[in-house]
């Protein structure tokens, strides 16, 4: 598939119809998705009806937006009215929302075509998209490897050209890491920039809706639609919504890029690709210097304590009484709640609930949760000091190449350490952009650009300049082998 602007022009020029585009897309999804595990629900009937509606507007000479008729996927923890939303869990296997999330309301006004709900780690808890109750997602570049997580289905469907763009959620790197593993662009906006209303919460102070695209320009176009103030969401920030796609690719001469030394730990080949990217930026006029984030080593334990604690609170509602499925054949309500949660939640979800409950319990709150909050403050101060000197920071996204299927859960602690470069960004709430910067053993590698709060436009410009001078974003996996 082409870029958003290219497809838009082709639709206006009537080189093909939206219906033809959607039928071709659905045929491809039906062929490749069963092998990649990208979708939980395919919305064929709705997609064709929506495509016909856009075709009628074009036929009648009515104006259409840039996203009208563009095939998209949506992570299955984002509420879609009338379309099943499972969070990849047996707990919500038969749940069909009666309302749209705010991001879906915004998108529906622009009329892109929803192809389906994308597979993911159960309740967004995981780094590999293997914890789904509906089967693991596989990486389009190598089906023996994971696509990253928790938004692995949303990333893989874009990398496999099943859709043009998709939505995911990022709690500790769940958009940026799969974007890197799948060789595409992923953007985590500043916390509060995109509404979380209608998104099934994992960790409310960390979650952020974000996008996957093939190019930085497409990312900017999607951002223009999904961002903006939402009175229905208490953490939504009221500020002007800029035009992210205007003026992309401007000179970065004099741009000060900081390189946090604490994040350069991991596979030599990954670090070497990032260093090559740094040299590229330097050749384009950027000023590169090292910087320290002193409390970075404490970010991961703080993240997993805070995220698990918030998950424990958020998932308490799924008890067989208020929300979710229910085990019926029990003697009393206490047994029913215990049996329901034990039966319908997967292992990873139960593990994180138990960790979070423990961290919040009397006698341990001060030792764990309160201390993690203090680390979060110290980390925020570290980044504030770094941004006093630098415009943006550049790091790896993941310290390793994509894991082999099943490899990560043989050593869960090592897998959690894979979030080293991403989790701290959610703790401090700043924006992060992932762009592809190379390959090794046929697998993609990504770099991460970090900015001050609400500096998305600057990050997008820096990403677009790198993209203009490389061809990594033009490469696609060989799906003929599927």
C-alpha cells in the first residue's frame, strides 16, 4: 500500500474506488492474518458499507478528508461501538461496546475504513504479543520471531501492508518497541495529548493511545486527527492542536541531540546501528553530545511496581459481578469472584495483579509503591535537566533484536529488562518517536527520539529528515513465504 497522501490523490482521481481498495485489503488480510495472528475480529461487512459511503461522496463531488477511505486497524482494547472489544482476554471474549472511544469518534468523522480489531497481549500486559487468549502474533519479517508487544497485532498489520495505519496503546513502550521490531514508525505522544476515554485501562497514569504508520508524514497526519482536548477525559490537556504534518523535513542544522549513556546497553549490533544513525544526524548538522540520566537504572523496577499497582486497581472491576464473564457453578459470591478471575484471566495478567496488590498492601506500600513514586519524580527531574541543554534525546528502542517465539517467557526478568529504553518515558510523560534505522539477520532495528512535553512536531521533523536520507522505511517483509 502507498502513503496516505498518495492513496488520497488516487481516490480523488478515481484511479480505483474505495470499495476496490477495501476488497483488495480484506482479501490480503484473510490470506495473511491467520498466519501472522494480527486480528481478533475482522469487520468485513462494516468495512464494505463504509467504503460504499465514501465512494458515494466522491461520486457526488463532495469533499473528503485525507483519511477518508484509508484502511486502518485498531488495537482490541480501544472501544468500538457495535464491534467486539476483547482486550485479547477470555474475560471480555463476548463484550461488544455500546459507545466509541474518543479517538474512534474523531476518526469516524474523517471516515477511514476499519478493517478489524488487532491482536495484542492480554489487557496490554506483555512485551511480545504472546499472552493473547486468541494466540500469539508473529513478526512479518520472520514468523519465528515476536513482533513486540503489547500492540503487536497493530504493528504487524502495518508492517505486512494489511492496512495503511493502525492505533495501539503505549504504557511502557507498547507502541515504540513493536514499531522497532516490525520496522515501522511508532509515536507515543505527550501524556494528555490524546484522549484515553473509552480505552480499557492497564495503568492509567502511564497509558497513551498512539499510532503505527509506514512513514513519519503518515504518523503526523494521523496525529492531527486523534490528538486534542477531550472534556470526557480528566487527564486530557487543553491546548491548541498544531498541524503536525506541515513543514516536515526542515533543516536540523544546529539541533542539539543528547545521547543518554545509561540506555546504550545490549546487543552490539543494535548499538552499532544506533551509532551509525547518530553519525547521519551529525552529518546533517546536528550537534551530538553525551548526557546522563542518573536515575535511569531505577526506572524499570519503579515502572513495574507502579504499572502493576494501577493494574491491580483497574482490573478489580472484572469480578463476575460488575464486568466481564462469570463462572456460574459455585456456592457463594466469594467463590464466584475467585473462580471467575482465576479461570478467565491469563497467567501474565494474574501475575501482575498479584504483584500490584502486594505492593499496595499494608506494610509494603511505603517500601515499594511510595518509593517508586519518589523514583518517578527523580527521573522526571533528570529529564528536565537534560532538556535544559538539549533539544531532543536519542536512544535505542530495545536493547535486543526481536525475541524468538517462546524465548522471552523462559526468562521473564530478562524480557522485562527489554523495556529499559522505553518504560522511563511513560513514567515522565514525554513524547517518543520510533523510526527504523537498520537491519540485522533480516530483522529490523529502530531508534527512539525523545522530546520535551508537547514537542511532537520537532520530533516528527527530526524523524522526517532522517527518513529523507535513508531507505529503511521503504523496505518490506517478504510475505510470499507465508
